[in-house]
């Protein structure tokens, strides 16, 4: 009995009943008739549950007494009350369940009251905002009326102004046509002037070069007649044209990004829907082309030096003579062999994938042009090269521009779209990179810009290795020099 009384005390059933009565009293004139009846039935049910608990305690208390204990109390108080025909049905649920239901009901009522207060507060806020919006709307309507009035006035003035004669309009059109013709003439003259300046610059370079050759020939003639040859440091053709060649090659590298890169991406998108993979393929193709062209240049230069060493004489060094010969004979560079080497290297690259029914030869135009530009860049002093690039590296705004789909607050590079061009470690043409917050952090110790290559052939693609490669130049003899 003590436990049952304790549970009834802990549930605060009478406090809940009192709160519901007060709530019903406050809302009686606000809610509907059905809602008032529901509230009353709810209170009756709650009272019946509490009385059921009290009758259970009464039964347990009477059982705890002796055989005749409590009889007088039951006769004088309980039986007369029962005689008023009041009956109570014991709830179908257990005591614990009834108490728990009372607690849940009290908690729900509390939440309903909180939600009602919150809803009322939100309603007041919305009404305040609505009032403010109405005021703003009225203000905008007033401004619109003023603007309409101003527009009507401007339209009337314009209509008055347009009442010009047809002859004046024709005269204005004729003047405009004449002005367009004059502009076209000036543009053609300006283009011609640019062509003249470019031709004059080229002619000056040729004259300077011819004067240098003339001085070199005169010096050789004097040295051949003199018992002790006199050596001088006359500039070679490579030194004379280094600045102009550098400017042309840098401009050509920018053209590769603007033209050939977009054409290669357009071709690859026909077979690969993933733009990220397409951009990775183009980037790796450019990097591999530079690596292959640099290796081909070193081999070419060694063969030229070996051939010239048997008959070389003159004031310039053997190194300068070899570079000068390469500049004069850039067409001897076997571009197709380098293109095949680049495609073979890309076929075994684990970082990129390609449908097995097509081939990387689709972008051979980009690879070939990049190899030509990279090969010619090695003849400069100093040579131009690509900046080191690694996925997951820290983004550097002096080396790269962010692509349009990058996260502009991300600190790491997810992958590269175009490499940066450097000269003695300084960036002269910025590349392009994609930055994302989910880019993995990779700390590479390698100093090579070429990506890691797999030593095993790709199982999804048969490689087309050319066993009959021609060395560049394969017919380099003394007769060609």
C-alpha cells in the first residue's frame, strides 16, 4: 500500500487536475462547444482514475488491519456515500499504467501550451512583418507612380524631338556611313602600320645578324692570315634571337591553352562524360609532352655535338654551335616519335582511364604541338619549363588561377587543368587548378612534374608500342651540317 500511495503522490495527480481546470476556465469562452465537452469528459476520466487509485489504497489499508478494524469508518462514511448510487468502475489498465498515462497526458498538455505560446508569438511577428511589408509596398507604389509620371513626360519630350524632317535623318545616316568608312580606313592603315613595324623589327634583327656574321667572317679571315688566331666572343644566332623566340614561344604556349586544349577537351567529351577525367587527361598529356620533348632535345643535342666536334672551329663554343644548329634545323625534330612515346606513357598511367574502344591518338594534335613548343623552349637561355604540380598540394595564387567550378575558399588543389610555365623557377605564365575542400593532402618528395607511371600494362587497353622508332634526327651526318 505504501508503494501505491507513493506513486500516486509522485504523479501529482491533483495538481494536474487543478491545472486542467484552470486551463479550461481560461479557454471556456474561446473554444467551441465540442471542445468544452471534450475537456469536461477528460476531467471526469482523470477524476475516475484518481478515485480508482484511492479505492485500491482503501482496499489495501482495510486488508492490513485486523478482522474488525475500520468497520466503523466504512459504515459511517463509505456506505452512506455509496448509497447515493454513485458507482465507479475500476480502470481496465493497471495502476502503474494509469499513473504513467497521467504523466504523459500532463507532459503533452505542457507541450501544447508551449506550442500555443510559440505560435501566438510567431503570429504576432508575422503580423508585424506584414504591416512593415504593406508600408513598403505603399512606398513602392508611390515611387512607381512618380516613375510612371516621369516616363510619360520623357515620352512626350522624345515624341517632340523625333519630329525631325526626313531629310535630316537621311543626312545623319549618310554621315554615320561616312564615319564607318573612315574608321575602316584608319583600321586598315593601323594594321598596315603594325605590319610595317613588325617587318622593320625583323629586318633590323636580320641586319644585326648579318652584321654579326660579317664581323665573324672578317675575324676568321684575319685569324687565318695571322700566325696566332685571335678569339672573340661574337654572339651566335641563338643569342641574337633569344628574346624574340622567347616571346613567340610564350605566346604559343598561351595559344595552346586557349585553342588546342579546348579542341582536345571537345573531342574527349564525346567518349568520356566526366569533365574532371577529361581535364586530367589533357593536363597529363601536356606534362608528358614536355618530359618527352626535353628528353628528345637532350638526345638530339648529344648527337649534334658529337657530329660537330669532328669539324668544329670558330670563335663560338661547341655548345653554342650545337644550339645554333638546332635552332636553324628545328624541322629535323621527329615529332611523331615523341607523340608515340607520350601516348604509350599515358596508356600505362594509373591516374587516368580511357574507354578501350578508342585511343589517346584522338588528341595527337595537342600532343604534337606541345612537343614542338617544349622542344623549342629548350633552345632558349635560360630554357622554359613547367612548374612542379601535385594533386593535393597547397594552392598558390602566383602559380595558378582557380577554375570557375572551384571552391574559392579551399586551400588545397584537387587536380590541375593546365600547368604553369616557369623560367629559372619564376612563374611567367599562370596555370589553372581546381580547388575543393575535400581534396586529399599529399606530400610528395619527388621533384619531377611527370606523374607516377605504372610498370604493368593496362588490362583494359592493348598498347601500341612502335618497335621501329626512328631516332631524331636519324640521318644526321656531316653533310647536313
